């Protein structure tokens, strides 16, 4: 099946659904990882230079599981949920023809996350609609849309659990591809930066804590969780998550 995961920032998908995407790839799905923003905000440095680094990091992470990277390069911190901004999402959905889409929940903490969530919900419908003018023809197949965890799981009540124990190390490797995000955000980018050990950095502590907590809830070592977006055309009779 075709799987499309859409995250606002490089490293969002790895944090919230990296293990699930690795499992999708293992079972033979064609996985596309879409990063919406260009990431030029962090760490410090020439914005174009930083954006190029973030792109390379995201590509390396996607390559680890054989996923395709879709890089929309919208301005970091300024994603706006309006009809004009839907267009690249509609084109992406029409090109990938997903049966499963994973994105941020609408109640997440960051305005880019909430905007992306809104854009995906609207674009799934527009991608079906013949009178929304885009280059590619409509994608009329049923698409299940799942929201991944909110940041730190706050306010997020899971409905579906995915056991990621077998691929937890892959999820960590994917996260480690985002080297620039392990650097102090207020300091200039340093190519010779030495990566901290896992328990020294909030990213990795987050991955261990959330995956262990959700795993504990489901009686497995590590898990990621999801909530379905239920509406017409978005409900399937089969389980599409791994
Ligand atoms: Zn983010």
C-alpha cells in the first residue's frame, strides 16, 4: 500500500511515527515522508545553508527505511492553513495516491503542526474533487487518515497502538540523522559537533520516554500511538496501520 506521512518539521515524523513508518517499509509499503517546512530557523547560520543541511538530514533519515522524501520547503514557523497553501498538498496526495496518511493532530502545540493538520484534512478532500484545479487528476480511492501523537503526548488520547519494539533502534537511528537539531539552537552550526549520548539530549529522552510509556500501556516494550480521523471517505474496513 502507499503510505504518506506529513510532518511540519524535519524530525517530527521520526519522533512521532518513525517506528511505524519503518514497519510499513518492512511489510513492503511504498512510504513517502513529507517535510513541510525548510527548517531554516535552527541552529543559527545562513538560512539557505541551514535549510540545505536540514534537507540532507531528512533525506538521510528517509533513506534508512527506503522511503521517498517530499520536501515542500515552506517557511519554518509561518505555515498558513488556507486554500492557496492546500495546492502542494493536493498535488502530493494525487501523486502518491495513499491509502494511509499520517499527520499531526489538530490540537498539537505548535502553530505549524496545527496548520499542517488542517491543511492535510482539507487537502484529502480537495484531492478527490474534480473541480479543484491541479496538474494531476483526482485521487478517488479511500484514504484512512491517522493523527500521530501530540508533542509529549499532552492531551492526546490514543485509539490505536503499534508495537515498534522490533524497529525501535531504527527509529533512534532516524532521529540521529538530524544532527543539527542536537546542537544548541542559539549557537552557530558547527559541522564538527560531537553528538551527545542518548540520555543527554531531550530528543532521545523523548523517544525513550514516550515509546516506553505507550509500550507499557500495551504490554510491549515500545509503541507509537494514533487516533483516526473519522469522516466520509476516511473509514476503511481493514486495519491499515502495521
Ligand atoms: Zn515540529
